[in-house]
């Protein structure tokens, strides 16, 4: 890698669930020159509050904001050192975060959990995305919205998640009203970290739209060719035109909740790739970066991955495949596609509608199977071969022709987000015989998730939103057999992101835009994005065989998922009753 | 155990798939005084013909008749020695056999495979019950019978098995016509072994009815109170009144098959417990038993177990639970109960209709699960606890309340015999989540087999054949958790056979009847049968909870099993195509 004296660099910082990663990227071509990871000292706080040792209730998940600052103090300088570039040549920094991860602060942005009086109060901490204790509040939000015919509900597939801002806010109000009252601001960590870097509060259009029920006006999106990403667009309407749910709706949930938006959330929204401000002296001290360089508006991990994979044009569907799969795509079409997590104008690329869909369980289903349903002899053989049990099963499964296992499964072990939006569904396996082997069921589960993806892609297209390319990012990329199954099942080539730290790269690209090195994220993606086209291509014969299995999947999907036989819900209720 | 000088003894010999067991039983009270097992030197011949080493085609299973004679030579004398009783006090011998296990012989009963010229011809050997290579012939028998409207088809649940006499006979004719032509007799091993003992050919009413399509006239069964089992009943009609399929039907299958019944099967039928003849000098030499003692008419393992468990009255359903479950019951009602393996007059107890139903997969489903779907950590923990993996899983499963697993399964991993009579079905598991553990799926499979039994019991009763008591025999008795599940699911107490060698005991009881020590098998059962009543009783609360799961089972049973969604058959065809 040639390093020239006049090269400029951007820093991307990816805040994950258990650690943060900083990467140093060359602005001219996206070369990743150095990176460093910092593990949070408290990880995800799910059982006891570290400050007091007090037990948390079930389904809670908290985080301490100083763990995030530590990433700035530790990982950023290490990444710069690893890159062996002069810090003086860094022109901007940007971040992406898990979402909805949200915390109550003072007007100055001080987390309430950092006030001495509140260190022992769980509700004063940041609630991590996977805090699931606000389900009753989410249920009331959905029921009330449906009863009132709130127009925004359809944008979210008819269902607001318990993970999102309003459910967590309502829980805070009703379980700890004092903390709620003292929370001058209730802010996404994605935006709070920017406040730490630039010293000013900003709110990004992405989390406001996807996690905060800010719905843009549904007139045509602005012409992307004329929309600059480097600063808030002057053209209307943009993703910042629109509104949150009304005071009346909030009051219907709880009279004391009426001011939630106006008092704690509302703030001008800033576009992705916009410049939130300049790096403060304090943050320069933490990071070792030059004071005054550009700090980009906050962003979300899945959404920054899209430009990192070069996907900034309508119809390019990026699938970030890990424990679950997040599908993000931009389009110039606004349509009510069933089962979306959200449709947000400017939510991924300024000037376009950003769609997000999801499969609730993918890698975690395979992990569950490997942990719970594979016999000892396989584990021993994998050890002997010096390979992971996943790889061993994939090798065995790959040796069979399509359909040879006689199985078809439904991939709902963790519920179904898209397109059914039903987290109370569960898995189904059909066709087992006393000759069925572990690798066959493993393969059937992989195929089921591919069928789930095909269902989503077909739903986009049926709703009038064309899907022109599939690009894969995320940890499951390493399973080549799985990738080939997806290509065959979807009957399409698969392109693959060219980085194994896609979110951090995508953040660095937004930093470059915020610093003015590129006019917008589309230009940055053209120079810095990395994609390998058509790495996997479908085999016609296998694809034909999969069509027959997909037809079976669809019939079972509708039978078990659309209420023809509501057995999965009844089983869940029996389970809950038995445990009560 | 007091042994008196005037005690008399009967010998029962149970011929299984891999070995034969002889037991010495005291006639007065059924006390089992000694037993011995002899393993067949060739076991079940499924890959190579021992005489030549030639490979057998797929799905073949043969046996060599001298392995059976060896049981008489080896196990009988050892059992008598173990019992420490004088051989001179043995008054009779009886046998039970696997069925349909059938062989071609000369008019003298010499197996064709024992003629020098035929030792290398696979078709000259006995075809074991689990020889499944005659499926195409069975399919033709069923299609032809259905097309011609043969009235006997309904007695067999609408389907003749590939395991039975006519399918095996047709295969013999069409694949080795020379052996077929030389087979003066085509005879069940159950009857052939009696020929060896008594020196005369007999044919028992049980295998003729259940495996040979001999259908008794459907007028009322004789009054059991007046029907003696000790000798062929003089009263008409009995199970010996009736007939085999017609020459016209056989000719429709193959013109050369027209004489199959008349030339190779037909012989006066003898009642169960009847005296076939007297022990020959040669057989006395083999066994060490007195020449001239009673030899009972041949019988079948499942059917002799019924009186061994004291079940000789209408409505007492005996379930012999092992790899599969066989349900036998006598009734004074003749009804076309869906899914029976057969309904045979005098087929279990003279004077009554004998019903046989079956579940194709029970213990083998649990074994499949334990071998293929339980992770290493469970195997290690079971080892640490010094218990079997089955017991470890059962203990873990038993700790949960009913329905806590959120699962329901269909127990068709080995097809479904009763009540759907469809061996091309396969298993289904519904409701898995990423929290589902191995013991929960294990329990769901146990419950599924219990639901399958409940379906059979309810089908009997719906058809007007009352079930008044459930009595369990067989290897699964050792799983107390499973027994309790069955009791709860069935909402009935379970009685349990009082012997762990039920078939051999049942045979010895038939020997006692044949020797005249009892007037009939009912009297023998009263003195010699062994049952522990109501060992398991249902818990009302669990039974209520199971009712909800059973309703789900029934809905899925009908959806997947009665053609509403024929996915299981389509998956099987896809599997066959992929493997072709």
C-alpha cells in the first residue's frame, strides 16, 4: 500500500453491542489502513447494575455511556497508530451505532446515570437496543395507534417495536417518573456520541425515522441528482419535512406522555453525511485527532453499510447477514411494502426513500441448531478435521442434491419480522424420517432463511419497488455453501461487500462527505465503496429444484403465518400459561 | 419358589428377529422357572448371502431355517437345565414367531435353500418379516384389489403390506420362477417350526388371517363361553370358515399366480391353542423333551402376548410397545375400524374377533432422536450421572409442566400404519424457538406417539368397538415418564404385563392348553397370565392440559395426513427424484 504525503484520511467508528471498532480510511480510494477494537468494560448490562450490584428485572439490557467514550479514547488513537499515518492528515470522523439505543440526559447532554444521585437507578442508564422489557408499552402503542387509525403505522409494517424510542420512553415515564421528569433530553446514542465529539446536540434523520416514528411527507422524494449530502439540503421536501405522532396520540397513551416529543425529542433533523460540527478540544484530547475537523451527523450500523458496499442507487438491496438479517435498500418509489421495519425519506441516502426490512432469526437459528441438535459424533469428527461444527455440517449438507433431505422448514424460531410482522410465531420442520441426519436439518434451516429472503424480495417487487441487485455483507459471508443456496433459491447473482469492517468503512465515508472531500455519499461510494460483483451465481438446475421446495415453503408460510391454522400462537399461549 | 414333585411344566419358545428364547413355565400358576436365549448365527441376512457371499439387492432380509432349529437344540435344553425341573414333567411345547416370515419348501417341508442345487439362490431362503423388496408387488395387489372392488381389502385397512404372504409370493414368482415352481409349499415360519416339532404340516388361523388374506365369514363370532380352545371348535362358523382371494383375482395379478393359494398355501386351518400333533423322536432328541408331548399350533409374538397379560376379554387392548407399537384386542363386535392391520376371527382368542392395529414408529423415533439430535453436553452429563441418554432426557423433560415446551409433533417418522395406513408420510415438529432444548423436543416426540395411540383408541370406539382397559407390554415399559405421559394423554389408567418375557410366557400358556391342562386359553390366562392393574393413573390437571395439545395434534394430523396439504408426499417424491 503506497502512502503519499498528500493523502487525507477519515475515521469511522462502529459502536456495536459489546465493543467499538475504529478504522482509518484513505479518503481517495477507501483503503483501510489500520483499525483497533475496544471491548466495553461492562458489555451489555443484563443481570446486575454494576454501580450497586442490584438485580435487573427480566428482559432488561442497559449500557453505560462512558464505555462508549472509552472507544474514542482507546480505539481511535490505536487505529491511527496502526495505520501509521499522521493524525494531522485526518480530516473528519463519523460514527455508527446500534439503534434504538437511547438514554436520558440533561440539557447539556450529561447522562442522568452520571449524576451521583442517580447512579443506582436503572432507568437513568442507556437502554440498549435489545432491552425488551417495554413490550407491554409497545403493545399499548400499537393498539392505540390502530384504534385511532394513525396514518404512520403502515410505514412500520403495522407494528412499532418494543425496542424503539416511544416504547422505551413510555416505560421510563411509567416506571420511574422522577427520572422521566429530569430527562431534559431523551436521545439516541447515535446522536449522543456526536454531542460528545462536536459539543452540540444534533438529531439524525435516520434514527428519527426508523426508531422514532418521524414520518416524512409522502410527496415525491427530491431528485437525488440535485441533492447534496455534504450539508442539509436546501430543497424541499426532504426527510426533515414531516412530523412525529401528535400530542393527542401521546396523551391517549398517558396524559403525562403528551409532551414526550416536544419536550425531550424534538430538534431540527440533520441529514446523513451532514456536518454536525467540529471536533472539540476535549474530544481532540481523547482521540489524538486535530481539533476542529469535521464531525458527521450520527448514523446506524446497517444503514452506513449500504454505501460501504457501493449500494447507493435504487434497487440495490444490501443484506447484512448475521444473527439476524437486515435488508436495506433505497428507491425513488414510495410504496407501502408489507412487513417493513420502516420507510424513511433520506434515511439511507439523501434524496431517496430508504427501506428497511428484516428477518428476526438467521445466524442465531443455525447457532441454536448447532448448540442443541447436533450429536456428539459430529462434534468429535469436526474436531478431528480441525474445522468448526458449522463448516463440517455445511460440507456434509453440500454433498447432497437439492431436495434429497425431503425436508422443508419455516425460519421463525425467533419470530418473523418481514413480511408477517409477528414475533409470536415459531419454527416448523416438516418431513423428518428415522433416516434424517443432522446435516440435512441444518441445510433445511439454511434453505428456510433463503426462502424467507425470497419472500421479502418478491414482496418488494409485488409492491412496485424493483430489486435490481443483491449485495451481501455481514458475518454469514464466510459460509460459502449458505451463499450458494441463497443465490440458487433467489435465482440471482450475489454481489459481496469488499470489506470485513463494512460499518466502520461506511462511517468513514460519511466523515469524508462531512469534511467536504466528496459532494455527497454517492460520490464517496463511487470512490471508496467496495463490492465484488456476482461472486455467487445461480445454477439453473438447482434453482428449478428449489422452486418446488419454495412452493411448499410458501404454502406452509401462509398456513401457519396468516391465521389459517393459528396453532403457533396457541402453542405460545400454552407455553406462557405453563410457565406462569 | 417351591417346586413340587407333581408340578407340570410347559415350554414356550419365542422366535425373534435376531435370537430365540425358550422359557420353562409351571402350568399351575405361570411361574417362569428358567429361560435361555440362542442368538441366530446368521442373524438377519440383509447384505450378503452367507453361502456364497453374493450381495443382496436393497431392502432384502432373509433368514436361514437351521438358525431356528438351533434354538430348539440349544436354548430349550438350557432353559430346562436352568429351571432345574425334570424334563419328564414337561407336558407340551408351543412357539411364537415373527410374521410374515415365510419360506418355500418341498411337500415334505424341506426348505428349498437346504437343497444343494439352491443354496446360492436368494429366493430359496426364508424372507424375513422386514424384507421390503416386494413393495412394487404389494402396490399392484392393492391397485388390482381396489380396481376389482375386492371385499376383503377393507379388513386390512384398505392396504396389503409388502411384508405379507401375497406380496412375497408374487415377487418370488416373477423374480425366480424356477424356485416358485419347485415350492410345493409356501409356509409361514410360525407353521414350519411346528412341522419340525410335530412332523406334520399345519396352518394356524392367526397368520392365515393377518398375513395371508384369509378372511373369515362376517357373521357373528361364536359365543366365547362355549368355545373350547383345546381342540378345533366343532361349532360353526369359526375363523376357519372363510376363504382366500379368488383365482380370478390372482390371475389378474399374473396368470401364473392363479394357483398360488390352491397349490402352495391351502391347508385346513387350525385354531390357536389347538394341538398340532405330538413331539417327534427327532425333535425330542433336539430338545431333550419327552417324545409324544403336545405340540401346539403355531402363533405370532404379538398375539400370544395378549393372554400372557391376562387379556382375553373383549375391550382389553394390549399395546406391545417397542421400536414400533402393536395393538391387539379381542372383541365380540365385527366392525370396519379404519387403519387396522387386520381383523381376524379367532385370530387371538378363539371365539372372538381379533383386531390388530399399529404405530409404525415409536421407540425407533426416540432412538433416532437420541442418536441424531442430542448435543454432546447431554451425552457427557448422562455419562457423569451414570445413566442412559434416554433416561437423562426423560428426567429433564419430566421436570416441565405440560405445554411448557410450546411444541407439538406428528409421529410419522416411519410412516403411519393406524389409522391413516400411509407409509409415505413423515414427521413434523411445530413450535421450535431458539430457546427450545433437546429434552423438550424429546418430550414432544413422546407425546406425539401418545397422541397417535389416543387417535387409535378413539377410532376403535367411534367404530363401535369399545376399549375398556389398556395393558402395556414391551421394552418401553422401562420408561416410567413415557408411561405416565400415555396415561395422562389417554385419560385412562394403564395396566402392565407382569412378565418381561411375555411372548415366551404366552406360548407356554398355549402349550398348556394344547396339552389339555386347561380347557382353553381363557382358563389358562386366568391361572397363568400376569398383569399389574392400574400401575399408572392419569392426573386430571395434566390430562386437561394435554387435551389442548391433542386438539392441535389432530388438526395437524388431518392437515398433513388426509390430503389437505399433501406436502409430505411431494417431499418424498422430491427426495426419491434427488436420489435417483
